[in-house]
């Protein structure tokens, strides 16, 4: 399989990542989800920097462990949840003129 690049933005910084051609879109979606989770945790906790990223990673890992323990992954439910998070973030960001 051929390699490609995907640009992702986390915490206001853009990174160019190499990946397999078929993984570009899922990687971009994963980065978007992670960035949303980082932003949400920063707002509710006041954490920043390395601690913020570490706690966010732990929250995501905890979600995955819970899914494994429940015996599976409901992609439809997950997509709805991502859309809901995105809508909430859009609503919050629309109140401010500055980008993240």
C-alpha cells in the first residue's frame, strides 16, 4: 500500500503525519476527536500542556476499555456522539470571535 500525508491540528498546532493511503481519513477523524476532547477537558479542568494531554489520553483509553468490557463497539452510537460533541463545540465557539 502507498503512503500519504495527512495534516492534523491539535491544540492549535498543525502536524503533517505520514500514514497508509487508506488511513488518512480515519487518522484525521481521530485527531479531530482528540483535539475536541483536549479542548473540553481544558475548559472544565483548567489543565494545560503535558498534564492536559496525559489526562485526555487516559480518558480516551478508559472509554476504549469500557467498550471492550461491554463486548463491542457501536459505531453508529459513536458517530452520533461525535456529531453531538461537534455541535456543542460549534455552539460554544460561535460565542467567541477567536479560533482555538
